[in-house]
């Protein structure tokens, strides 16, 4: 009986992070409002395509890499260089907790993604973009979406 009570209490204390999976058009609107369209010469289609191939628009996506680091959120931003997970030696160039990159509010993720594009070789940081989006006609990615 005591064990059942403890398990029930633990169940109440554990907060599950529900994944937020955006639609293509909802992301197009968010990205457009965040001035990603033509940011550093990359069209809105590039951003939507990249987010799809990196996370399938899932804000809570996490990928554990062989080097022990983790990619986080809709843009799969790496903990070794760009965000703070738990290790003190991490560079944290975006000055943000990795957990902040996995929320429904994409503000921190977008700010960090802009910093990555600005401070590295553009969108070449993302393998999903390089393999699936680079050099292609990406107009279809925002087709049918009302963006301002």
C-alpha cells in the first residue's frame, strides 16, 4: 500500500514534456514574423526545409551523438558549442539553456539559429539542409501558406 502511494506521488511530480509538432504553414508564419525570410540570403523555403529534415518540425526532438553531445529542438542545435546542457566546459555560444530550445516558443531557437548562420558557413551547419535542401527550388515549402 505504501509503495502504491509513493508511486502515485512520483507520477504527479513527473512532468512530461509534450512534443509540439508544427505544421509547415504555421512554421512559415512564425519564421516570416521572425525575419528569417532572406536572412543572410537564405529564403524562407530554406528554413522550412531545414527544420523538416532536422526535426520533422518537432520542438522536443533530441538526437544523442557519438561524441556525447546532443542536438536539441526544431533546428537540432548542438549542446557542445551552442547551448548549455549540464557540462561546465560547454561553449554555449548562444547563451541559452539547451532545454530552452525545446519549447513551443521558438524565440530562443530562432535567435540561436540566426547566430549559427551568421557565425559559421551559413546553413552548411545543418546536414539535413545540405543533403536535402541546398541548391534546390524550395518555393514549394511555403506554397499555400499565408505569410506576411
